[in-house]
C-alpha cells in the first residue's frame, strides 16, 4: 500500500500533495468489531466447514435478493462453473457472453468444454448487446451469460430473447449486489445468478467467496449438491461435483456484511450522484455502482492526472475477452466486436465506494472539477 510519505511530492500535472493526504483507493474492504466477533466465534465453535453459518448465509442471501435458493461457494468463478454444471452445459454447447467483462465469465464456459461465443456490448450502457446476442443464437446455444457490468443491470430484453429461444439466462452478478431491474434484484432476474465476494466487491466475506442463486425450484436441490461433490443426503455422489463449499468463517463474516449491503449500495448511489457522473443508467433500473467509470479518449492521461491527486484510477478490462491469448485458437479471436474494441480500453474507474469520507469525496469532486477531460 502506498503511504502518505510516499505520496507527498507526487506532482504530475497538479498541485503537490499535502503530506497529510492519504491515497484514495478504488476499494476499501469493510471490517468492524461485529465481523471480527462473528469470525472468531465461527472459529472457536470448532465447526469450520459444512455448518450453520453457510446454511444461514445462503438462506438470508436468497431472502434478500428474492431468489428461491442460494448456496455460498468459494468464489464468483466457482459460482459460474457451478452454473454451467447445473445447466448440463458441456462439449458441443455454446454459451453467449459479452466481449467486455472479467475473463472468468468466459473461461467458466471453456472449463466445462463448451464454447463461449462473444457478443458485443451496448454503446450506452456497456452491457451485452441484445441484438448481437439474438444474431448469435444457434441450435447449439444453451445459455446466455449477461453481466451487470460495473453494477449496471443488463437489458431486460435478454430475458425475452432467452425465453423465446428456450435457453437459460445466467446473471453474472459479481459486480451487482443490490442492483435492480424492473423491480427485481440482481440474483432473481435470470434462471441462475453468480455473485463474487472478492474483497473489492460491494460486499465481501473476509477472503475469497461467491454465491449461486436460482429462481428455478427444480435446480435448488441440485445446486446444494453440486458444491459438495454431487452428494445427496445419503452421501452418495449422484452427479459430478466437487468441493466448492464456503468455510464457516467466511459465511459468518458474510452474514454480518449482508446486514449492511442496502445502506452501502445507497451510499454508492449518493456518491455517484455527488460526483455528477455522466454514466447513462438504464430505464426502470437501479445501478449498484460497483465502479464509476469515465469514458475518455486519453485513459492514460486520466489515470496519471488522478494519480497526481493521490486518487487511484484504472482501466479494468482494456482487452476484449476474445482477444486474450487464452482465446488465440478461438474462432472469434481476430474478429472485431466494434463497441468492445472502441470502448473497453477507455473506461477509467474512479473511487465511488461507501467508505469514502466527506473529505475524500470532496477531493475526488475537486479533481473532476479541475480536470480538462
Ligand atoms: C464480472 C465478474 N465475473 C466473475 C468474477 C469472478 O469472481 P471471483 O474473483 O470471486 O472468482 C468477477 C470478479 O472479479 C467479476 O468481476
């Protein structure tokens, strides 16, 4: 972590930083006495796995977002893998994913032997483009993974398109705890939704973690089995699964954080309003503001400018997924997804998290106000 002393003297393109100014990070994991007590209590119970904390966390999370069932697991990536297995997706199948997202959205498909088919993003909202999705549906398409990118809910048309083609809709809600689309929370929009509790996310669990939710009653039982070697109540493995279980300590911390999530997301919304962002928000939806991004033709200068003010900023997904080396053999590796190619490297995220103090928010506002981009 950069210290105050290291920061003093940063002068690139601006006033020297004052010695008492601390760096403003893009994310600040929350930790308080209640989280600590919950973690210690789970540890001292001696029940470190497969206990009451994970069970309760799943139930409370499902209740909170309006899903039928939710099962905690080890990461957002594990949640996506479980979603693939739950829908029996494998070799010969295709799953449509956005070209601009964290790579795990696509690799989850590849890891089960299926083919991710990359669709372009919308120019206004940066989520997967429904028209492009529709044009890429074939007889092999089993599902679409829509990502609520940066916390912006994906288009409601995805639901209609999937229903009309008889395919499943998976939400990659890793960045969207608390987002709302047409009255439904992220987690209750698709057939299955996958959340991440990576420390920078809207809520976390004091380590790695994820959650899979479903709105389909017939998937709920299987979901519980999948994260535990596909075993049923008699401990017989009835289908292929593995150990994706969340530890009791992480679940206990997650339960405390879940109590704060609504107020944290409200604070993210207030902060984004304060920062007078220009992001267009989809109609009938509420953004969860995991990231607030500035679209700039000069992303490197924007990052240096914020750096000179002691504010972290970064481009999260400069390379569209199809162009990553891991997809060098993919049929779309050299293809252009025009909006992805145009936009992905230009989206600079700046801090919007709920732990920003009034003074820090003001510093970001001032930086934006005095900027020339
Ligand atoms: C959109 C998206 N999908 C999936 C993931 C994977 O989550 P995890 O890091 O918990 O495996 C992330 C996390 O960064 C993400 O942002």
